C-alpha cells in the first residue's frame, strides 16, 4: 500500500471510527514499514486525544440563565399576540360583522314596515287598493353580490341626484323583466346611492327585489361611514331598503 | 416517556411553553458549545443560542423532520448566526488565512506529551486545542467543531453546513492537518492571532 492510499484510512483510524478489518490490517502493515506515516498517525491520534480533552472541558458549558428567561418571555409575548389575533376580529371581518348587524336590523325594520303596509292596504277602499298595488316600478337594482352589479350600484351612487319613484311608503316589487329603463322619468325624489349591506358572494344573485321605505336611526349612517351632524344624530332618517327575492336586505339608500 | 422532537415542535406551534422549554433544554448545550467553539466568546455564544431558539420559535411550523434531524437544523441556524458575527468582526480578524495554511512549521508533539491524569496539563491541552481550533479558517473550524467536538457523522455535518459529504471529508482532513501544524508550533497560537472579540473573551 502506498502512503497516499493510506492517508484516507489514517484519519478514520485516528478519529476512532470503525474501519473494515481488512483495511485496518493493511494499514497496520503499512505503519510498520513507513515511519513517516506512523508519525502522521501518531500525530492525528494525539489531535483526537486533545480534542476529546477540550470537548470534555466544555461539556458542562451552557448558556447563561438569562437566555432561557429571555426566550420564555419571547414565547409568552408571541403566544399572547397569537391569542389576541384569534380573539379580535380582523378589520375586514369587523366590517363584515357590522354589515351583517345592519342587515339584520334592516330586515327587522322591513318586517314592521311590511306589516304596516298590509294594514294600510286593508284600510283602503277597493278602487284605491287597485291603484296602490299598480304602482309604477322603480328602476331595477342589480344584486350587489355581483361585481358588475356592484359597479352599477356605484354608478347610480355617483348620480346622487337621480330621481326615484317613491311617492309611496308601501313596498314595490321589482324584477329583471321590468328593467332599468322603466319609469325613470316618473321619479321626483333625491336619494343617495344604494349602499350594499352584504359582501359580494355572500348571497345568491339578485333575481328580483323589492324596495321598502323605512325610517332608520341616524346611527346607521355612521356605521356606513356617512356624515351625520350633531343636530341630526337623534333624528330618524328616511331610507329605502332593497330586499332580494329571499326577503333579505341587500342594500340601502337614504333620502334627505 | 420522553416526547420526540416532532411532538414538541407540534406543541410549540400550539403555544405550549413547557414544550419549548423542554426542547430548549435538550439542545441548548450543544448549540451553545458550537457557538462558543466557533466564536471563542461566551457572550457571543449566548447571543447566538438565543437567536437560534428565537428563530425556531418563529419558524417552528416550517421545520420539516423529513429533511433532517432537528439538531442539524439548529446547527444550520447557529452557523449562519456565528458567521454573521465573524463577518461583522472581520476587520479585526487575523485568523488563519489561506497564505498561512501552507507555511512549514517545526514538528513537535505537544499534545502527546501531556499527562492525561494531570489536571493542569489537561487544561493546558484543552486550552491549546481550543485556541488552535479558533485560529482555523471558519470553513475548516465548523467542520472540526461538528465532526470532532460534537461527534456528528459526515452526512449530518453535510446537512448542517449545506454541502456534500465529500466536502466535509476533505475539509476535515485539511483542518486536522492545520491543527497538527499549529499544535506542533506550540506557543505560536496565542491571543495575538485572535480577533478583537475573541481576545476580549479570553481575558
């Protein structure tokens, strides 16, 4: 065996690693014949011994207790932050919740309005009743659940002075077939745009709907981010609720 | 029954502090000693240990046991932290550079002359070896620390250092040759060859 062939084995043997019996025997025979390799082997054994001594001298070395304290603190802070994040709704969720609350409140108001409307219809004479139920339809409102429909709503919102046919406090039935173009000329009221009360995709697309005139507390304006003056905060506001085919409130607009 | 590393990692991700402490106590010594041998400074080793476990805390969910043992993962983080510290102190570093590696030095078997039963001699040997290791270039030092001091296999060291087993083997051979030369030279490896940080820590 030549010296350079032995070098690969010398390291393993000197480090006390397992070496195949045959390789060990061959290396042993080479060491007997080659003084240079024997010296190198001895030197490497000495290094291994020195490293073991040095490693033993460090065996009990550990980080100072302050490290564990700092890590425990960091862990608690992190756990606290995570728990807080789990409990506190995120801003987006918060907005969704407030909209749901508004939607539920609006639905409750709607029920009352429907009952009042039914009583009002009952109290009318037959001829007037016919007239009231044949109210001209207001422009059809697209479902806020669809993007293009939301844009349509927003477009209407930009047209702040759009007039609507809402002389009556009673509910009016809308449908797709009646279309947007119908009766826009008949309207004579000023209203804001419709503000969606539900997020896109949360409800089925609006197939047909109904607009109901209601009175709502002014706080509803605040929840939608609309300005409210100090004088008007206690006054109820007139609003139109857009109800979908499922009877749930989809959007709301306000009248002065 | 002792919980496995995987179980502890899962518990840590769920926010169980005791799991984190158990894992810390299981590996803190080895991570600290690795950092100490690499930096030569207990304060730096403290900082590195803290950073390693903070990183584990941050990324506990990202550790994938199928890609290697947790200790290897921790050594990998510790190594990066130590190299960052060494790089920061580089302007003052006079550790064994490339030109120094091939300089011939007189043969003298200092270590084999030490009496293993003599505590003083042992301390001297331990100190000489540690200083010789500290004087190695970082890429050789880390291999010696992992394979010889921490007794990792070549494959584990290769995982921790993100290189091939062949690289580990050749670096270890080279590192040990350098160590032999420095230890032969005896008193030649002294505080003068250490960087500012290490000198401060040795005082």
